C-alpha cells in the first residue's frame, strides 16, 4: 500500500491566498493571479501562512500531480511579488517596421512593406511597452506573459517567402523574473 504524502509551501509576507471551489487566488503587491486546480486525490488547503497539498494514497501519478501543483503555486507567488517579464526585439532589414501600443492593441506597421497593419490584442492583466526596438511584456501570471510574447512573435510570422532572405520579425530575446 502506498503511503500518505503531503507538501508544504510557505506564503511570504504581503501575499494573501484564498482557496474556494477548486480555484486558488493569490494576491500580492504586483497583482492578482487565479488558477483552477482539479484533482480527485490531491487536496489543497490554506492554513495560516502555509499552503498544504495532501494525498491519502500517493501513487506515482499523485506524486507528480502534487509536485506540478506546487510548481504552479510557486510561479503564482513569484509573479505577484516580482512580475514575469519577456523582452522582445524588433528586427527589420528590408522595410523599416513601426511598432506601437494603441488602445489595447499592439500594432505593427509597414511589416515587409504591407499596407495593412498587423494587430495583436493585449489582455487586461498584461502590460506591453515599446521603447525603440525593444518590446517588453510584463504580467503577474507566467502563462499570460508567455502567451502574449508568443502571440507577438506569431503576429510577424513570415510565410511563402525564403526564410534565409526574409529574416524580419519580432523575436523573444530574454525571459524570466523582473530584476
């Protein structure tokens, strides 16, 4: 018979955690992140300044689930204390590309000489700023920041052209926590 397993995760000062209806909400000085956790075997509870992940019968599957949940919780706590940041660089060799944020949209003008702007919607909990050839994506949620950075990259995806010649685009150059 498999043994009982439990993992603890400390909640730092200035961060509040609430768990209701299988949704964990973490609030901190830099934002708020919510995530739904679903597992029949793994139980999540908040007691004082600890988050407890417990399982009565811990097979390998449940052990993996507990450690996955713990990693997600660490990322959530890190994000609300120091935001997740992705830095991208605008690379244009053929046509001078113009990138700016306007009304909740990232607009790319004159990409490969195209007359129509390429647009990318920005979610409300993600901040995008453009400084010259640098684009900075910042969010308390690691998943939201990563998804936004990849969406920006895909906005300038080149098809039906030789990739050895046309190397224009916006590319991720750095990712991680804010320094």
